[in-house]
C-alpha cells in the first residue's frame, strides 16, 4: 500500500487529473483542482454516486465515468487523486502506478498548499473527540483554528478560509496511505486496535498506515506502551511526548496522579485538572483529554485558565458514549460510533454500572474475541442484531445471557424489558453499520428515536 504514496512528487499543478470516487472528499477535490485550472475527469464504480447532481450542475465541463473504473483513463493522466474509501489495491490504481502516474489523496493536496502549522490526529478510537477538543482548547485561548479532515469539513475546503493560527485535522489510515509531505507540527497517534481488517492484511499493515502521520513531524504524541511505538522511526530532532493513565515519568509527559481529592490530569509533576471536574465520562475519555492537552500545549504552550475551563465543560460528541435518557435510575447510552471491538470494550469499562449491551452489525473481519472478557466483567445481559450477530455471539460465548434480535427496534424492546434500576443500556455495536444503515450516525439517530418511543 505504501507503493502508491511513495510515488508522490513535488509537482503542484498537474495539467490533468483523474479523481477516483465522488463522495464528500472527491467533490472537495473537484472544487480545489478545478479552481486551479486542472483538466478533470471523475470516475466512480457506482452508477449513481452521491454527488452526481452537484457535479453535473456546478461542473458540467468535468468528464464523468460512472458505473466502473476506467483503467485506460486512469493511466492517461498526470495525477490520480484517491478518495479514502477506495483501496489502493484496486486494479485501476495498480495499473496507473505501473504507468508512472502520481497517486495522491486530498490530504497530500492540502499539504502542498497550506502554510499554517498543522496538528494531525489519528488512532483507532477517539479521533473525533480529541480533534474537536483540541479545537475548543485553542479557541478558548483566543487562537484562530480550523478543524476538519476526516471530521466535519474536508481539508481542502479549509484552504478557502483566511489563514488560521493552526489547522487541526483528524486523519484516517486510508487518508494517510496517500500522504507523504504533510509534515505536521504535532502528530498524535491515540491508540492502535484491530480495525478495517476487510482492507488490511494484518494489524501491523494497518498500524504502518497510521504511523505515516509522524513523517516530518516536529512533535509526536503517543500513548505510553501502545503497540505503535515499535513502528515509529523518529528523526533525532523530533520531540516525543507520551500520555497515559499512569503517572508520567518525564516532565513533559502527561498522565494521572492522585492526591487526597482523587485522580488529577498532570503534566510531569504539575497538577492541571481534577478528573472529578470533567464532564466527560469514562477512562477512555480521560485519556482523550490528556492527548488533547498534550497536543494543544505542544504548539501553543501551557493551557490557560480559560482553556482548562473549556476542558472541564466539554461534554463529548454525539454517538460516542452519549447519555440520551436517564430515568428510573436506568441510563440509555448511544455509542453507535463504537464500530470496532476495542471501542466497545472502552465503553463497557467506562460505565461504572451493570450494562445491558446492544451490539452487532458488520464486523469488518475484526477479531471479536477481546469482547468476551469485558462482557463477562461488565455486562449482565447482551442482545445482538445485524449481519454478523452470530460471529459476535460465538466470540462472546455464554458468559452472560445472550439473545438475538431481528433488528435494532427489536433489540431496544428486549433491552427495555431486561433493564433494572442501576443499569446502563448501551448501544455499542463493535461493528460497522452498513448492513442496515447508511452510517453510524443514522444508526445512532435511529437508536435515539427508538428509545424515545420505547420510554415515552
């Protein structure tokens, strides 16, 4: 997979480009390259890609090849621009590489044009929370930041705004595969857990893609003891900062320390914020807060009082361990963004009460076995739905009562009948949503509505 990224050159203004994929990212590439006078062709394997009408209306001069990938077109161009949802192992990409065509993605195009520093964030879980929180901390310190990438606005659209003090970009492994010259001021790798095994041959291949974010970075921030460390090759002048849920040993590292008032977020020996003061819940979100502090301070210096207040009040993002109802001493939690087993384990660990777990969907080839111990320790009942519910059931075993549901509505009904005062009913699927829903957001909103109908 790195073969395509290694073909990147310093060329900035190709005469012709082919954009592969007409989703949100692909359309942003059309806007960007068309505004620079590049002759464009778009291809998509779908007969009716999502932004077909937009392309036809705003860019009628752009050629479109829909329904399949045209190898002849891809080979006869200066630049092949990949949408992150299209794998670099597609024959059309390999043919283009063999023909000497440069292959990039939207983040590489962004990298060649931006001038302000970048904080770049990746990881298996927590990316959006940390990216958003970094933006909030910087804004609280009166810094002008633009947030985007794999969350919110595509990176190329940020270039249409006045130059900020800093760009804060969430980046997926797919985006990093085609990125070589981002050279962020601060590169953050939150964690590595098995995910996207339907696209990568091994966890190590997936981790290598994540590790690309550190190339050319002035500061690299990682979680202590994470598996990513063995894959990092840092320059001698790169500063390496770590965070974790233990006490840090380095003066510039971040972690937890305890006094008579309980655990605190600390930098070295400096106490910053009491965990009890945080609106965020769960140990995984404590780690996210530490990563956000480390990232912001790496660029802007010590967090101001207003920044720490912003950290205390940050409540997290929708679909990520989001409490959507709390009555009769039963809380209902929407963690639809929990699309891999590690995310569901983190959600279970953070509940601090018995859990009725709703899980299932498309497992993406992941090893589901890590769910078994967490389910045994934290869940008292499980209801499964979706395409791979039998695989999830086999991985969990019979350590707790387990029932199959026909769909999410049935799952919510069953969970409601089992829940007792003191419980948390948690949708944390450990799987992707595409078997039944457009994306995890639609699944989460469906859960929200079903809970409302069930309880009201």
